[in-house]
C-alpha cells in the first residue's frame, strides 16, 4: 500500500462525507441521551451509536497516522487531531468548517474577513455553549448538592457563564462539571476578545477613511511612480545614445 | 401604480414622520402598560394603541414589499426590516437614526466617527437596557418563583446584567425572560467591544502622533512627488525636442 | 473690572492652589464622615468643612462665568465644570491632573502615551472605586435590608463590581446606591476598555517591529526622495540654460 | 572585591540555576503546606524550607545591591526585584522567563510575537490562578464564616474570579483574602485585555492582507526608488560632464 502525503490526501477525500455523517450521528445520539436522561433499551441504542462513531474516529486517526510518510512529523503537526479524537465534543466544531469556504461577493478583504469571523464565531459560540451545557448536565444530574438538573437550566447556566455574568442561581458542584465550566469561561473570554477585535478592525479602518490624502501611501502608488521613473530613465538614455550616434 | 426603487423611495419619504410618531406611541403605550401593570379600561386603551401601531408597521412593510420591483431581491436585502416588524422592540432603535446625521464641525474623520459611535452607542445601550427591562418585567411579573416584580428592580437587573456583573440578587426564571436576558448579555458584550474598539482607535491614532517623520508616508505626499516627476519629464522631453529642432 | 479670556486665565492662576487645597479638605472631611459614621460635634465640624468647600466651588464657578466674555459660549464649553460643581466627587479627579504633565524621558510617543494612560488610569480607577465605595456606604448604611454596613465591605464590594465579577455577597438595595453602582459599572467597562486598548496599541506596534523593509514607508523617507528629485531637477535646468548660453 | 555592572552580571550568571532550584523548592514546599494544611513535624520541615529559600532570595538581592556601582541607580531600576523579594509569589513567575527565549522558526514578526504572548500568557495565567488559590486558601481556611475550605474549592473560586464570572458560591471573607482576590481580578482584566489585543493584532493584520496594491507602501519600496533615482542622477551628471569634455 502506498504511503505519503498523497495517500493521506486521498484518504481524507474519501472519508470526508462519512466523517461528517458520523459527527452528526454522534451529536444527535449524545444530545438525545443527555437531554432526556434516556434509560433502558433506548439508552443501549444511543450508547451503541456513540460508541460506534467513536470507533470510526479512532480508526480514521490510526489509518491517517499509518499512511503518513514521516510519521513523527505528521504526529507532531496533527496534535489537534489527536485532541479531537480524545474529546469528541471538539469534532462537532469541524461541522462548521464548511462556513470558511463561503464567498461574500466583491467586498474588501477586511469586510470578507470580518463577515467570516462573525458567522463562524457565532456558529462556534452557539455550538460550544450547547455542548458544554450537555456535558455539564451529564455529570451534574443526580450528583449530591447539584442544582443543574434539566436541559433548560443547563443551557441558561451556559449562556450566563459564557457572557461572564454569573448570577450564581446555577453552578456546577462536581469536579468534572467545573472543568467543563472553566473551558466554557475560556470560551467566553475568547468570544469577548473576538467581538472586540472585529469591531476594532472595523472602527480603525473606518477612522482612516474619508481623508485619502492623509492615508498611508499605497504600494500601488509607489509602483506607479517607479514605472514612470524607469520610463524617463530609459527615454533619457535612449536620447543620449541617439545624440552620440548623431555626433559620429 | 408604478413600481420600482423610485416608488419605494417616495413611499419612505411620505411615511418617515408618521412611522416615527407610531414608534413613539408604541414605546409610550408599551412602557405605560409594563411599568404600571395596567388593568381594566386603561389596559384596553393601551393594548389598542399597541395593536394599532403594530398594524401600521405591518402595512408599511407589505406596501414596500409590493412596491419593490424585483421583490425577491428587495426581500433578501431587507431581512432586518422583517425582523423589525416581528419584534417591535427593534423599531425603537430606529428612533436613534437621526443621530447618525449629526455634524461635528471640522474634526478629523477618526474623531467624528468616534463621537458618533459614542453618542449612538450610549443612546442604543440605554434604549436596549430599558426595553429589555420592560420585556423581562412583562413576562416575569407574577410567574411562580420570580424575583423581578417591579420596574425599579427590573431596570437595576438590566444594568447589572449588561455590565456582566451579575450579582444574582435578581434573575429571570421563565424561559421567555431568560431569552430576553441572553439578548441583553449579547448586547453587553457588544457594548464592551465597542467601547474598547473606540478607545483603541483613539490610543493607536494618538500613539502615532508627534513623530511626523516616522509616520507612514501619505498618499498626498506621493502624489506631490509624482506630479514633480511628471513636470521634470515633460520639461526634459520638451527641451530635447527643442534641441532636435535647433540641430536641424 | 475687566472681562474676557485673559481675566478668566488670571483668575484660574490665582485660584489653582486654593482649589486643590479645598478639594483635599473636602475629600478628607467626606471620607472621615462616611467611614466613621461620625455623630455629634464631630459630625457638625465635618459637615461644616464639606459645606464651606462646596461654597468655594460654587463661588469659583460663578466668578469664572461672570468673568467670561461671551458668557453663552463659555457656558456651553464648560458643561463639565458645571457637572463638577454639582457632583463634588468628580472634583477629586482634578487632583490627578498633575500626572498628565509628568515627563517620561526620551521614549517613543507610543511608550509615553501608554505610560501616561497606565499611571493616570490606575490613579483614576482607585479614586473612583474609593469615592463610589464612600458614596454607596453613605446611602446604604442603615437602610432596611441593606448589607453594605461598613467601609471594609463597601470597598470590597466596589472592587468586585468594577472588575465585573459580582459575587453577590454584597449589593446595594437603595435607589441612590444603585445609581452610584451603575456609574461604577460604567467605570469598570471603561477600565477594561482602556487596559485592552493600551495593550493592543503595544502589541500592534511590536508586531510591526523587526521587519523594517516591510514597514510602511515613512514621511521622512518620501521627503528625502522629494528633495533629491528637486536637486536633480534644478541641476538639469541649470545645465540646460548653461548649454543655451554656450550655444549663443 | 570588584564592583560594577560586570560584577553583577557575573553574579547573576553564577546564581541562575541555584535561584531557579530555590524557586521550585519554595513552590513545592508552599503548595504542600497550603494544600494539605500540614501539621506537626511535616509543617516544621516545610516551614524550614520556605524560610531557607526566603533567606536565599534576600541574600541574593543584598549581594546584587552591594555589587552594583551607582547603588542608587541600580535600586531605582530594580524596584521590581525588591517586590519579588517581598512577595515570593512573584518569584515563581520568573520560572516562565525561559519561554521568552523560545524560537518559532521562520514566521512573520507578528506571528512570533503573538505565539510568545499566547504561550507566556497562558503559563503566567495558570501560575497566577494557582498561587492566588493557594494564598487565599491559606488565609481563609479556619476563618469564621469562611466558605473556601479546601484546595478544590479554592482553585474553582480562582478560575470563576479570574474569568470575572463570579457565581458567588465561594468568596473570601477575610481582609487579606480579599486583597489577594482583588489582585486576581486585576489579573483577570489583564488576561481579557491581552487575549483581545492579540486577536486584534491578528485580525487587523489579516484584514490588510490580500490587497497588496492597497497596502501601505513599504520602506523597502521607497529605498528601491531612491536608489534608482540616485543612479539616474549619477548617469545624467556623468553624461553631462562627458559632453562638456567633448565640447572642449
């Protein structure tokens, strides 16, 4: 069997849609199980789906690691993929990748980037909030002294946390629940940072507009100037040598 | 009846003031009803005003949709208008539009933009806080286990939430109240982001001032240089051809 | 008595130190009264000092308004001074003005600006937190249901609020206390915004360093280029006219 | 014994590893004591290690102060070192200094800077959170009315505080605990500011990419132009003088 970047690329092409479907199956089964606190036969079915999709993800990773040529290099360059295998939550974020290939018509690079950040950021934020709410609900439900007992309260808690408001009407009490909560808080800081950065980029760009003469000279302008100079230089040298010829 | 962009523009010109008055009427009636928890005949009057202004907004939207020439294009380009019809809260924000046409004398583009953002932002923030307080009060008052029971507590809760402080002395307990609260939190993040972006733009602009020689070359400068070069080029070519004439 | 900008300037020169001393007296008396909840004779003395310094501030404002030549213009341009007279808290911020005239040796404009923002910002933040803690303690102490009852708790509450943490162990319950709290939250957002803006300015400046050839061309560079071109142009024209003279 | 900058440098070279080992010993002993609330003989051993490392730090500072030539200048320029001696917590941050010498291959200056900020920032944040949790646990444990009684709750409280969420399930009640908490909140604001600044720098850089002609002209470009002009100028002058020679 051939190995190397080409083989990996081909494998990724073949598994693109199956993996997306496996991700969706995982998301649905995990949500169902967590939200309804499914018991009995249904729980067995859902756990089976979750387990099978997990096997798919592990197999995919192992195959890619096997196909890669300098395996050490590939491994070091794909630590994120290892994290995604270990924490299936992260995989759902992959579903958002399609957004990054969206086109936004003929707009400035800044506008396209900001639109992309806004759409991807909003999607990722909602998905992270939803998944953290599920994960926390999963570990808190039934724990002694816990106050997050149903999905409605869990999603409300997640929004209150990610916005760094923190009323304190709900909060995790188990160690695992708190670890997820810390991850969600980090996500909240990242969201605030990204919103601010995007608005900043817009304000700074706009603040510079409308006073064209005072804006930084563009590369295009200097290139135009350089071309004009080259032409003049060429003209003068040609005229000179022409003169020289006349003189003979 | 003629249709097309021209007809829409004319309709918007005619309905400009009536719609502002309808917005104000809606705002007053809704505030009155929510703050006083009006009952009996007064409630009937207030609900009638709210209902009538709502009809006005729907009619305005339908007429504009009817007048637009490629209706699909207009519809896709005016999804915000549809949202404003559905959630009358948003319409009140239209009242702030007048601010954007304010003039700020002879200042740099950055200063004008920042002043506009500051004034519009402050106005929009206060209006959003006020309207969310009303909406939450409306749905929470009388709900079992609710702690937001009068307007004073509602507006205090709204400020505590929008600043992402979240003491937890007041918080919504109904599903609808929590949805409004999440909207308010998003508004809070937007406010923090906008304040930061505006201050950033100012600091970055100021940090570059006072060291003119080290600042980016301006387009005006390069244009001046290009003109000088064109003149020299023209002069040399004219001199050359003059020489050529002399030589004959 | 002469009136006009010159007279106002002279008055401000004369009253500079007396007003600073009055501000300090006010700050000490108000702090003493609020922190110790002074009663009896001491309270009379402290209230007298607070009252007298207040009279001084009002007289100063009235005299300046009287001395200004186009009074309407001066009034509109000094609304902040009116606010400072009305809310003596703001006057204490004037004490920080001396900082803005500090020098920072030979550093880049950005570094000086950022140092100034950091020092002034830290000073203003601490003063605002201190004054809001005093004001809230003043109105909350003794109110029914209040939980901010001594200065230690008040200053702790103020820090928790300004950092937008909001544990909810202490919070104001009176209308006036809540208004001060909202002001403090606004201050907190401003602090976060200013810290972020200052760090941003630093990061953006540093991110551009160390790759001189890729940095924006400076005005100094283009000026140098323009001068070289002017010289060449002058040389060529002089040579030409010299040639013309030779030819005669 | 020789004194001056050279002697100080030599001393710092010699003490580099011993000081790092002392810092680590201090960190381990302090953590052990605080987390386990060690009593009896173990406590004596741990306190001895803490005390000895402290002596090492004081001796190091005194020796450096002694070796420095203009002692006043060195003292004013090393106030941070004095703070580090007084608050051993800060010393642990020195352990992170090694990060700043990490290399990041061939990337743009902005990318290297942002990677460094991200790694150092994450390390410093985790260390500050850990140390503040220890310090607060140390002073709160056993205090009347305290609710932070074990390390798990202390570290959870520290994360909730630094993210400015502040549920209010745990909070310090002693004066010293609150002072540490205020420091942690300041750290939280600094983290939010740094995250935002780093994202901003990235967004602003990317927003400018992909439209090369519209980007600010670079210094390299203008240097190229200036060189071309100098060549032309030299050529013309040489040609002129050549002409002059011909004419003779």
